[in-house]
C-alpha cells in the first residue's frame, strides 16, 4: 500500500546518518574527539587532568559549535573555509583580457599587494546572446515583465500561482530568476521633454511638458531613483551531470572527479552548439508556459547581454556598457584654458 512521503523543500539538504547529524558533522566531531583522546594519552604522564581539561573543553566546545552552528542557512565550517579561501586570494583584481601591462616601479612602491587578473565565469557572448561559461556550459539571459498580484482576485491569484508552478515543475536544468534594482537616470527623458515642448500644438501642452520636466528634475535631485528588472538566466551544462548522493547533491567523490576531468577535458564547439540549441528550446518553453499569466519573456541579444553582465559587476555605475572606454595604453588629452 502506498503512502505519502514528505520531501524537504531544500533538495540540497544533507542526509542524516546518526540521529540528526550529517556525515560532515560526524566527521568533525569524531576527528576532534580522537585528537583530544590521543592528546590526553600522550600528555597524561606530564600534564595534570585539570590543566588538560582547561585546554580540551574550549577545543571541544569550538568543534561542537563549528559542526552544529549555522548562519544564514549555511554551516559554520563551510563559512570558515570560504573566509579562509577569500583571505588567501588577492583582494585587488582588475579586468585585463589583453593581459596585465608592466607597471612602473614608482607606482607600485606604496601598493600593499599587486593586482591580480579578474577571472569571471563568462568568457564570451555569441551573436545570438548565448554566454560562454567555459567548462561550466552556456547560459542565456532574458528579461521578464511583471504582473500585479495584489490587485487580482483570489481566483486569479490561484491561476497565476498555478502557471508559475507549472513552469517550475517543467524545469530539468538550472534556472535563476533574478530581481535586481538599478539606478534610474532621467537625464535623457528630461532633455527630450524640454526639446519637444516648444513644438507642441498648444501653449498649455508646452507648459505642462515643461512643468513635468521640472518635476522630474526635482525628483532626480532629491531622491535615489531605482528601477527594477526581472532577469531569467537559463544555464545548460555541456557535460553530463555529476553523480548525486541522495538529496544532498553531488557527492564529494563526484565533485573531485568532476574537478579533475574539468582540467583535462576541453569543451568542443559541437557540444557548445548543442547546449545553445537546448537553451533556445528551453527559452521557447518558458515563453509559452509563462504567457498565460501575462508575463512576457524577451530574450536579450549580444549587446543587451553584455550590458546586463557589465551592470551586474558595477550596479551603481551610470555609464552605459556600450560607451567607448579608453584602453590601458591610450593617452588621454584635454584642452587647457589656463585656469588651475
């Protein structure tokens, strides 16, 4: 006779082996207990028990805190490893696809550490807008419109939830739904209003346009204007999926084998083209499945995809991504009017 089984919402949750302890927690606790026991056996002839307990209790408490503690849903041992890895890596990185130039010694004299190259996952963007992620596969970026959920009736809200659930149930590969806020620059809109206002057919319309331009200018100077954008990122691996360990995701041995194979294998153009074709098919499915909810999914071309990538690295920048930028070896000159 069949019976329902509860599946946790966190499908990456690690399996519990003993009580409510995972394999990772058991390893930390067992290794700590073994080290303390071995240390006691070795130091027993010379170290009194009280002195050993004074040193062992903080170590054991720290191991228990490290194994059982969490912060923002992440285990403390993984956060500690991430902090150590971040501390050992260079803190200053620069984007230098053409290679780092030789810097004069008088510039680097007071520099605490040299700058390292910024190695981003995105390698290139094709004409179709597909982002090359190297050994991690390919990705496709699309924007999605929004719907007003609070103004709908309960029946309409249930229909919207059902449409989104239908799309989520159809997913067979990684998808990221990103809602991001960007600074809103109204300079172009204000200039357009002031330029077209004199050409309006009635003086009242001209006055209204100029008044609206003044209001937008006042709003831009007194408030931090933001606009929200919903981005859907579809990623398609170009290699076979890793072996999983229950609901805990890839097993450590699978991750080790994948890391070794990633160093040896080279992604072919045929595999990349096949991944782009699968992405196009998945994007078409997203457009069809989300359309009943009134959500319009628009794929981005190469220029728009580059602009999204550039804006994510510097969200507060007002300079457009397509603006011409000077190279590191260009000489920038300007006119001098004699005033300093």
